[in-house]
């Protein structure tokens, strides 16, 4: 057996290290800029953080800027967190129940209904934006968390993923539950949901980031500064034309906007990977 050359052992690590540097360097420079004054940023940023780190983050979190009507970043982060959580949990709950009904119940037009759900994959929010906005406005849900989240809760993708997993549940398990006298609700709570925990965790990470990064729908459905999300607030902070841009506050806001989704990915990494690669339950 021929021994591998040392260079062959280090080459994959060097490639990975290079990729990490390419991805992380812009984030690091954003962090550096968030610790400087606007004059320092315009004069040319150094590679080391400055002395205004805590002052800039304190101003961004609790004071806000004129471009966002003085609304603080803390309020924007709260709005975005509530929206992302409702969207992620709502999508999982509705998709789980709809897939459960399609797989474990027998009723007329069952597959027709499933394919109708599946076809909605071709109708993203951007395509149905006008009628969706009209319905939300008629129901009086403008400038509310209901208007931000309810139109985005339904998910054909999550329904498809749950259905594909439920099809792998052995028929013997279903029959054993019936013999034990378990009804549909008990079988769902005691058997199906525990078996789906890793899938739910993986979907939660994906859907949370999806909700956190929403731009077009919050832009249309929110008018007041109190309901501004962090993505919308960040774009409004960047002045256009002759408008002044506080780049130090913008960079601090960008770092703050990055932290919650990054934290979710880091904390749920094990369940996320397990839910994507695990094939046998």
C-alpha cells in the first residue's frame, strides 16, 4: 500500500481555508468599519478595529438614524425576529398537518389536492403580490404582524418534504398504533412528530432564514416606522443622491442583522445536518 504524499493531505485543508478567508474577510471588514468614525471610513479603513465600537453599536441599537424616522435597530430586530419565528413555525405546522392528511387518510381527490399544493411552487409571492396585497388590505392587516406573516406561511416545499418522509413510515407501525387503540391525533403526537423532529429542525433553520431575509413583502405591507424590519431599515439607512449616510451605523446594523440567523445555524447545526442526510428513522 503506497503512502499518501504530505501535500495531498494538506491540499483539501488549504482549499477550505482559502474559502473561509474569502467568505469571512468582507464580514471582518464590516465589523472593523462598525468600530470607526465616518471620517475614518472615508479616509481608508485600517485592518484593525477602532475605538468607537461600543458607541456605534449603542447608537444603532437604541438611538436610530433619521433615515429610519429615528426607529432603533433593537425594534427592527424584534419585528424581524417575530416575523421569522411565526413564518418558520407556521410553515412547519401547516405543512406537517397537510402532509399527514395526504399520506395517512383516504378521502376523495386526495392526490388532486396534493398536486394542487405542489403546483403553487410555480407561484411565488412576487407573482401573486397584487391580489395578496389586496386581500391583506381589505382585511385590515396592513402594518401588523398578521399581514407580515400569514400570506407567507403556506409552504408547498415543506409539505412535499414531510410527505416524502411520511411515506417511509412502515405500515406495521400504523397497524400497531391502531391495535393499541391510538386515534389519528394520538398517532400524530406520539409517533409521527417524534419521528419527524430532525426534519422539523432542518426545515426550521431554512425557513427562519427565509423569513428573516424577506424584503419585498415587508416593504409593501408596512408603512409605519414601528413595523420596519431589519432588512428594510438597513436599505433605508443608505442615503441616495445628496443624502448623508452614516456608514459606521450602517455597518454596525449589518453585523447586528447577521447575528440572529448565524446563531440559529450554529446552535442547530447538528440537527440541521442530521435532518438533511438521515434517510433511515
